[in-house]
């Protein structure tokens, strides 16, 4: 195991390794969640985003691997809130993050009331960014709606809460969303969710490659790395220091992990590469990251976190 310090902290909670899964990949069942927790190279886990009731999600095919990443329109298949809160309420050797996703703002409020009234005191992450629920917009693109929702939530919610964000592409939008998020005692933001509503065309069959929404789906993997890094960096430059950043998106190598940390990520999560490579990905990424850190003379992530140079 690591001789270097690869720890990160959210809300005073220490993650002994920096890696998490990206919510959605290998985290739907308790067996999958156990697999992740048992991996010595994982710092903690994020559950599949739980809706109030169990959902089957969108019709298949709904995930497709591309040369430089993936396109998916899973549609939040999950076993429902009760299943996941029971899992995070049991004892685990590592921190857990309970991801929840209402199908409406009213659902979000109901989910958080249930957590507030439960014995769960760990981290929760409100998913404001799933692009794949048919007919539902991505809440965090509506800045005023996000403000109104967080106002309503923090009027009663007193437990640790972060949010999962979609990618933003305009510096003005970073300013706007950061100004809203900075008003609340958020523990973290997780950035980015998949890049919504991409389209892949298979030229041989002259067809889309996934069924839901006529082929439109969220993009992940290598192709989204620059967008993910931009979002980590731009939000780190704008958010209160107390709001930590989980960097998600585009990680294929230890160098990609290093870049996320340099942009300001506290922890890093991996989705598409976990899906294609399997659980061994975390050991490989750790080895590659440690080699880079050792070559540069860094002992700890804090030696370079956020220290991206500009020209
Ligand atoms: C999905 O289930 O569609 C993916 C999860 C997400 O994008 O939030």
C-alpha cells in the first residue's frame, strides 16, 4: 500500500485514499457497493442515486462504450431510497456518500426530510444533474430554481450535504452557480456529471447506439477530461474553501488524477474507466499517481493540490 499521503477530507471526515466510484457505476446493489468498499485502493463509496421509489430506468440498450469514452442514458435505475439508507446506516470501515435524486424539487425535499429524520449522519449528495430522466430538466442548469430549492432545504436540513453538478461551459455560468452555492453550508460539490445529451452515430448501421431519447445521452470518459478539469478549476477558484470538490470525469491514467488534484479536487471519482477496466483500475491509478508524485518529490496530495500554474 501507499507510502505517500493520498488522503482527502470532506467536512472533517478523512478519506484514507483519494478514490471514489462515480455514482452510477458498480454501485447499484449492496454486493457491488461491498466490492468497492473491500478494495484497499478505494477511499470510500458513493451509492447509486436513490429515488424515493425503486426504478427500472430507461429501456436498453442504454450504455455504449466509445473509442474515447461512453454514452449512457440509464435513467436512474435503482432499488429505492430505503435500500440505500439501510446500507449506509450499517457499519462500514470507510466513509460512505448517500447519493439521492428526486424526480422533482418536491421529491428532493421529501428525500432530505427522510434523511434529516433518520439516524444517518454521514455525507449525502443531492444529484442536481442527471441528464437522462425523460422529460425532466437538469435542475442545476436553473440557477434560480437551485437557489429556491437550497433555500427550502436548508430551512430544515442540518446534516452534511453536498451536490452533484452538471458541467458548465461559460465563465458567467460558473460565477452564477458559485454565487448561489456559496450561500449555503454545503460540504462539497461533485463535478462533473456526464456531459448531457450527446449523440453518437454508427455509420455502418446508420443508427444511434442507445435506445432512450432517440439516442441522446450523457457522455463520459476520456473525451470529457478537459471539461471536467475546467469545472473543477473554475469552481475551486469561486467556491468557499469549506466547500470541497470531488473531481469526476475523464480519468483514465494517473496523470489524469494528478491533473484533477492540481485543479483543486480533494478526492477523485472514476466511472467509465471503472466500467471498462473493472475493479483493478484503482490499484493501477494509485501506482501511476504515486510514480508521478515520487518523480516530482511530492509526499502528499496537499503538496500540489490547487497549485495549477498559469502562463
Ligand atoms: C443515470 O442513471 O442516468 C446516470 C446517473 C446520473 O447521470 O446522474
